[in-house]
C-alpha cells in the first residue's frame, strides 16, 4: 500500500463515521475517478464486505 491508497482508506472511514452508506461512498469514489480494488469501479461491497467473500484477500 502506498500513501495515496492509505489516504483513500482514511477518507472512506471518515465518510462512514459521518453516516454515509457504503454505496454512497462508492459512488463518490467513482465520481472522483479513484480506482477501486483490482482496478475495478468501487461497489458498496468493497467497503462493507461481502458474506461470500469473507476472508478473501
């Protein structure tokens, strides 16, 4: 992880603490053109997790 990725993660946590939903946060990240995991667009499950992918890395 680099400093830019770390800054995005901190930003995500701050937005979540403010009460934004994972889906809303994902929409904001996509609107800003910030690449999501594996270079794909952001989805709410990338932030909140997905039951079937629990523990995947």
